[in-house]
C-alpha cells in the first residue's frame, strides 16, 4: 500500500470551562483542548467499514455526514482513543475533526482548518439534532477557544451561522492553570440532553433567564481568564454549575464530585452536556482533588492544556482505553 492509500490523523478532546448549553443559543463560551486524543486510520474502501465491521444503516452519523458533505466514496476507519465516549470531553467532535482531515487528505481536497471545523460542526449538528461550534472548533484548532467574546480579546478565527444564531469563534490565550477532570463513568450522549434543554426553554420563560445569566457570568469569567485571576474564575465556574443544575442538566453523581472537590479548588462545575459524563475543578492541589474524586466514586484525570489541534500523524497507538463514540 502506498502512502496515498492510508492516512492517520488525530484531534484532541476538550473541556468546556464556561458556557455549555447557553452557547447552543448563541451565548458566549470558553473551552480548552486537552492532552487526550482521538486517532483515526482511514483508507478508501468498497464498503463503509468501521473498526473492521461493515457499518449498519443509521450508525456512525458523524462519519456519514462528513463523507456526504465532501462527496467522496466509502472509507474504512480504524479509530482508537483515550477519551471516554459520551463523557463531556469531546470524543465525537475529535472524531469528526480527525475524519474530516483524513478524508480531505485521502481524496486530495483542500486542507483548511476553517473548512475542517465547518465539516465537524455540520456532523455534530446532523448527529445531535442541534449543536454549537464550541466542541468542534476546539478539537479542530486546539489550545483555547472563546465564542462570542468581547471584541479585542483573542484572535478571530471563523464565524458560523445557523438559524437565528451566529457564533464568532476566537483563539484566546489562557494563562497556565491546573484543571482536574472527574469522570462519573456515566455514559451521557449529548443529543438528548440538548433536546431536554430545548423543551424546557420552550415551555418555561424561566429557562431563558438561566441561559441569559450563564451568558453574563461567562463574560465575567472571560475577564477573569484575561487577568489570570484563578479565585474569580473558580468562583464563576461554581456559579455556572449551580445555574446548570437549575437548568436540569446535572445529576447526583456530578453534584457529589463537585461538592467533594470544592474544599481543595478555586471552583468546580460539570463540563459538556452533563447528565453524567464529567466535571472539572480549577485547583492548585491536584493530588487532593484526585483523591476526593476517587473517594466519591469518580475517575480523576489531571489534564494538560495548550494542546495542538487536528493533525496528520505518522503512527497511531494500537489500542485505546475506552470504547468509541460510534
Ligand atoms: C457539549 O459538549 C456542549 C453543549 O453546549 C452542546 C453544544 O454546544 O453543541 C451542551
């Protein structure tokens, strides 16, 4: 097989620091790429094959969307990752970004970061029913991403419009800070939780107030990030968690982990869609936070940020730690 016949790509996972759910309605949000990656080895193929098995009808919507948008033939994908599936850490966005880059390379299409971010966003929209570009832009570009942040903060990357929403995506500098992720082990796919919030918002004006308030405190949090003020950022993260709980997207396991880490943290909150999945803590005591997470039934992961976005790889790891989001 020559090198044109097979491409290996990878993209990082992400954690949302502030603004999940409200960002779906065009409010601001901040996310960071994390040092866990999704690897895809992609080849042209007669049939649509995923990890050695022919894909059944309706499965793998992210990959199908990207094949369709790029108007290319079937592919065989071997995917490996250490990002837990449906954990709030961006496994499906990282899958989408890495598949888009691989398909573009394999079929000699334009390789452009913005176009990859658009492919990945469309794939999330198709698979979830509704989405914002926060996850897919972060997994594509890497490092730190802000959406609809105040003018003058960061470097504008691209703008995505869908329905009545406009998301201005910006690359931001984030001072070095230590975050610990606590994974509940509860598989929580994003689509149904996003839909639950949509229904709540439709039925109840009060939900729109919560979404507006999350937007407002996210702007305050962006200011704290700019100042490198961990106390202030942590406090805003915890307020964000309380608002997300009122919105109905937390659960007992997440609340238990958030409460357990607060004595050792500047602040803590669920990250991603909630309903299970993961929480994050901003801390200067990572060992104590990991221990608290472990003692309360979670799986701790100290994550490093400033991570590179989607890229071509020479090789991929042979096995991943978690099942795939496929
Ligand atoms: C999921 O990681 C983040 C949500 O805001 C959904 C989205 O933005 O697409 C819940």
